[in-house]
C-alpha cells in the first residue's frame, strides 16, 4: 500500500464523493489489495503479481506484454514472425525491437500490450455522452444488469448493490466469467447478494435481459453487443433516467485489448527501481481503479438525472492517478 499511496489522491476524492452521495463507506485498501491477499500473490517486480504480464526491455525502452489467455500464448509464434524473429523467444525479440513496434504487432494479434505512460494526457477517465432524457432517481431499488467480467465492472456492480441497487449478473453459457477460476472468496466478495443468469447470447435473450434495467454495465467492444441487438443509445433513449456503463481499455472507438496490469502500465501507474527502470505496482491496479471511477460516475450521473452513456477507459483511469504524482508512482 505504501508504494501506491502517493498516487491515490484522485481515487480518494472519487470514493469520498460516492460515499457522500450514497452513504456507503469505501475501503480503498480492501478494494485495491483484497484479491492479492486472498490469493497470496507475491509483490510484483517486472512480472505482474498474477504472473501473466511482463515488462520487457526493448531496443529503445520498455513494453508490457500480457499473456493472460490461452489464445495469447498460442499467438506467440505469429507475434515473433511479425517481428521478423521466428523461432526465438519473446524476451530476445523485444530487445531487438522498438517499444512501439512490439506493442503494435502484439495488439494486431489482440494480445494486450502497452508502453509505459503511453496513455497519459490522452483522455479523461470518464467520457459522458447524453442519449436519453433525464429523470433524477435514487440509487436504492434500481435494477442493474451486469454483463461485465473479471474485476472492474463487477466491482462497480458490487458498490451499486451495497448502495441498494438490485444487481443481476448475466454470463454467456459458452464463456463464463474468468474470475470464477480465481480465488473463490474474492469472486463471492464481488458478487455477494447479486442475482445470476446464464444465457445463450442471442438478440432476443439479451433484449429481454435489459428490458426492465435502469443501469447496464458492460466491458465489451461496442460491436460485440451490437451483434446481439443491444445498443447503448437505444437503451438510453427508451426510458428517462437510464445509465449505460461501458468499460474498455482505451475508449469505445479504440479496439485495443487491455487487462489491469498492462492498462496500468499504459497509464504510467508504475514504480521505478534504483536505475529508473519500470516495475509493476500492486495487482492489476487499473481494474479496481476503473471500477471505482465507474461507480463514482454512475452516482453523479443519477443525481443529475441519468440519460448518459459513461465511457470509462482503464488506461485513462490509471493515468489520472499517475499524473497526480508525477512521472511515475
């Protein structure tokens, strides 16, 4: 916690505002570090606490590459071929490649990668777009449908539920939430008191799932839900006061993949060793930071009457904390 403390001013302000609006206290230490404590994760260095993301020295700097999924490991031969070094290993290839090229080629294969601080100064953590009429509403009793997975979106849903909203988690029958395979205590903490629905994703099924919702949380590329007939703009226009939360790595118009560790690196939410080289801070910090920014934005939006699409960027949320501290935390 001590290494992260200097960066927490903006997040503490968001938490205080949420508490002031809802009466729900927020324990930032619990939010940021509970998963690592429950899983017994080591403090990170140039490998993330969870072990999937690595800071690699490149020909002109550093880059984080996150092999978080089976598909990412399967993509490694293709990535090495794109870098012109088939048959070598990623660490060796990185040393012979510029950071920007390594990140671009990895993202071309939908492998999450980022250069330190590359998202700083690019955009605000939350961008609001008005698509519906306003109707000021208390959070208590509102229905939340949560399509998100892993950490950021479910944390937003947990805090909304703690404030009195009725939360239903919706998962695809063919693609359950990956957090189910992590610490079971942490999954229960995120979802305690929530309803749960498993669906075969189809236009009719998803439309029915949100028909009575007041708030939707999702962490997909916009086209993913549009394939099933769900459009944030139509949801918001259908009834006054609704809110749609869209969590992405870099914004809805940017298709790059991101997870908590690499998004934190992109935002510059990192530490430095004695030589000034980058180190990871905490455990996938961009995830809980984004969840806190998202729920704070929902509370503010509802107080103003809703009707908004809240676009929350993980890298931008991390950058907001890093920028409050200086070059690196």
